[in-house]
C-alpha cells in the first residue's frame, strides 16, 4: 500500500480581519486645528486554493489542522492606507474537490495554476477622512475593520486519468498496469491488494501516451459502502474511459460483468455514460474454442479483447481499443 497516498483531508481555515481605519487629525506647527487625515485599513488576507500539476496526492496537507491568513494593517496619518494582510495559498493536485463540512461542493480544481478564493479577507475600515462634512469638520471616529471568515473545509481528491481500470479483486489489474506502464504497484493474490489508486503512463504509438489508473477492487455492495466502497468509487468518476477486467478463470462472465455495472450504476448512474472496453485477463490459459464459448456470453455492445499480461498477449490490441475510445471522448 502506498502510505503517502492521501485523498481526503479536513482543515479549519480562516481569512484575515481587515485593518482598522485611522481617526488621526492633522497636527502641524502652523495649523493648530488641522482636519481629519486618517487613512483606511488594509484588507485581511484571502484563503486561496491553487491547482498544482506536480502534486498527485493531498499528503502534504495530512498534518495541517488550521490555516490562517494575515490580518490587514491599520490605516495611518496623511491618509495612508494600511497594508493588506498576506494571502494564504493552499496548493492541491488537479482533480481536487473542495467541500464544506456538510459535504456540499463549493468548487473543484482541474487546471494547473487555477486559483479560487475560498474565503475573502475582511474589508479594511474607512479612516476619519471619509466622514468629514460641513457640520462635522473634525470627525474623531473611523471604522473598525471587518472580521474575516472561518470554516471547516474538506479536500477530496478524485484521480484524473484517461482510463480507469475496474474489476473484482484478483482480476489482474495491478499486473496489467505494471506490464504496460512504468507503475510498480504491489501485487499479491488476495482481496484488496490495491488499497490506493495506482497511476501509470501508457506509452502509445508515435510518442503518444495516456494515463491509466488502477482503481481498487469492487465487490458486490461497494456502492452501499461495503468493503472499501465509496472511498474508491469516486476515483472512477474522473476517468474518460472505463476498462472492465474479468479474469479468464471467473465462474460466470456475464454475472461478473453485470455486478460491476450495477455497482457503478448504484454509485453514480452517469458512470454508465462513459465509454467502456472489456478485457478478459489471464487468457493465456484459454484455447480458441474456449474463447469462442466465452465470447457468446459477453455483452454485444462493448468491444472486448482477450489478454494476458504475463504472456504479453494482445496488449497492443488493447492499447489500440483504449486509444480510439479516448480520442472519441475528447
């Protein structure tokens, strides 16, 4: 398991308070009764979320509990405005969804250097210069700065990839990823070997490439939160194409396919609108006759391919299928 893959953090954030306006009165040697010249206070610092395509996880925020932007500085004499409080920037990987503590989405970050103000700093107070009038030529009061805002915010990462690998535990997803990409996922023959999404770059023809994510294994009932449930299904939402993997040693191919589709539908029906490719893994143990028999049981509306990651059979054919689906989606 990649202990440094963190896809969910909660942080208390607060923007800065605005600086107070100044109630200064001019005092000069030959002007004993100078007028008001108090300046405005500076605004409090904002809390800003910024996308960073060099980040793949929220690990850097794992131990952050509180973030506070700086308060604005008070206004001064001679109508000088106080300095603004320093903004706080929270860098997040692309595909991060920002929610309030009730789970309501505020916004999402999908582009590098994209910036969204999460909390605005309080406005600075007006200095007494603004309050002079014909009847009150020397106002001795000024506005206090506005308070900043505070909230608990949830950052949730949904992996951005071109292809999402979906299948039961032991279907051979990690093995496939390790063979056709540079990723090095842990591989063993027990349920939920993959506890975090693994990302890999698949090299394609003419120096082109696409990103594949191995999503942790689905089991029947994942949409209701069984097994590893919701936490991992959300990563599938961001994939352009779904590659469904069923092992050649499955007892009932049609049933396994239907269970996978049902889980996706129960979690989010829109997932069924995505392009799909079906791969039968570990197919080096099948002869042509068996492949023909299996083909009769597979869905007619989804392209399929028999592959073997270990024997490296039909992997280029699989890449071609996926590439065509990705291009049709873009």
